C-alpha cells in the first residue's frame, strides 16, 4: 500500500492520509487510527489527495492517475452520473457516513490543491482558482492567476467571515477574498467601536468593516470583497492565514524575508529573516494563541519564529483602538471599480511606495535605507529541527498548549516533537509513527 499524500484538517486535530487503496484518518494527539476506508471496490485507481472538513464525514478526494478527458462526458459512453476512475482533474466530494459520492467536479487541468471551509471549497489549478458553494455545488468565483505549479492557496474562517488567499496575476502579488453572509457590525453587541471613538476628530483613520464590505459584490448567498496586495518582488510560494484569519503570512521564492500582514488592512506587521540556504518555503503555521510562527522549508527544515505581541495587539477584531495606516499598506486595488470603493480606499487605487515592494517611484537611496531598516527590524530564527535522512516535510500542526508539534514527512511518517522554550531551548523528537 503506497503512501500518496497526507494533510491535517483545518484545526489540526486529525490527519487525513491518501493511499493506493483509499484513505484513512488518524487523530493527531494521541496518534491512533480512527477510520480506514478501502475504496478499490468503488472506483478504479488510487487516491492522490484527500482533504477533510474539520472532524465531519465530508472529504474531498482527488485521483492520482492521468487526467480524464472531459470530452468523454458528452460521448454517451458514461453510464453513471459519477466518473468511476480516480483522476487528477476530478474532484469527488465523499460522504463517509453514507459511503457514497455526494458531488463530482471535472476540470480541464490537473488539480494541485483543495481547501475546505464550512460552506465553501477552493480548488487550485496551474493558472486558475475556483471557489464553490458547498450547499448546492455552485460556482461562486473563478480567477486567473500567475503560473502556480505548487497550488498555493489558503483558507480560514472567523465569526462568519471566510478568507481565501491565492497568488494574483502579477509577480509577487496576492489576492485576498472575504466572503460573508451577514453584517458584522451594526448592533451594540457586535459593533467594532464605541460611539465615542466613532465621533473622534480623525474618523478617516477608523477601520469600518461594514463600509469596507459594502464595496464588495453580491455572489450567490455571500457578499464578496476582493483585495489585491503587492507583497513581494519574486513569485509567491507560500500564503497562510492565522487560525482566525486576521493575520496573513507570505513568502517568495527569492526573497530574504517572510512577511506577516494584517489581513483586513494590508499593513505589514512583522518581518522574519531567512537563514542561508533556506530553500523554498512550503508552509507557514501560526499557533492558536498567535505567539509562534512555524515555517517549513523544502531543504528540509522546520523553523520557529517568535511573534511580536505588541505588533499584533491592534489586529484583534474587537479592538476599539484599531486604526489603519494606509501609508504602510500594500493594498493597491479593491474590486477594480473606483466608484464602489469605500472612502478609505479611494485615494489608494495606485501602488503605494513601501519598503518591502517596488511599488511607486523607484529611488535607489530610499531603497537602500528601507532595506537596511527592514533587516534591522526583522526577527531571526528562534529554533529549528531537521529530520534525519533529509525527508521532506509536507505538513505540520502546532499544539503548543500540549507542548507538541506534529509534522508529516514525504516518506509516510509522522513525527511528534516537543517544544517548550521554558523547559528546553530547542526542538526534540519524542517518537514517530508510520502512516
């Protein structure tokens, strides 16, 4: 039984493993098998990718064999409403409680990545990203991207807000989409700011999320807001959210820094410095308390960075003193049409000069000064871990409340690591488990 892929669910409590005979699910801590499904009687071929929706019975399955010719669907040779072979361009929504396929999506290119939300599913191809509504499997959004061979895409959810991020059409840019069904503020219980603060002398610096969402467009049952951010110079290789979606971490293929932004304002919060021979960043993980950043490299190594708590304290959703400083913002376009942009975004249609980008007018003296400031204020590596035999790390989860980090290796092993700076200045292996 060959190991094809493994990944954690959205909260890191389960590991979903795809293999030649089907899939199986394990608890993260303790690492025990809870489900093992043999789907060889159902379809032909092997499962190459399996994404689990939290701890529910719904899974997204993608095949491991060559892509299916979509022209065969109209040839009349298809006897069932579901295509039987597991193919790289066919996404099957599987209900493990009823042991049946719920829905099936066929694409014209191989599926590189799939991400689940409660009622949304995002699919990444080489040059496109699709967003579907799960209740009726209807297409909400389709966007072209720059060449995305690694299937970079990230999702998160918080208080009815659904965040989706993926590379933009331009090199070094990313797209952040926010889907919501209801107004976030408007009542005394859910208002972001007190009335005294709203009536302050400088209201233009106040962050009004409802007014921001009114700049969006109606898509199905959702109100969608799209923000374009210029965050790097070279191609973006990693985009990840914090568990609540309010922080966005990005990395590029040639850049020397990993950057953390405020999702709702596009403001650069903290910069993390890479070491020599760092390699391509494949994944960034922020713990639930937003104190530590875990960065996984293809070298392979895992690095731990400490997040500055004073830098992120103003990013909390309910913070009454939350302000947006657009002089430090990388947002350069929202929803494409100026007439639908909120009052805080009208003057920032064009790229803004920022130390981390090449937006705006180029000045070599300012560039040297800004890069020097960026290096001085960047955060270095706190600790790192390197697996034996140079096995590449494909996914990880932080459970720092239990002093535990769990990583999955490409060879089909899961490692449980101990990390507590108060007790041990580093990361050490506890045990490993064969998936």
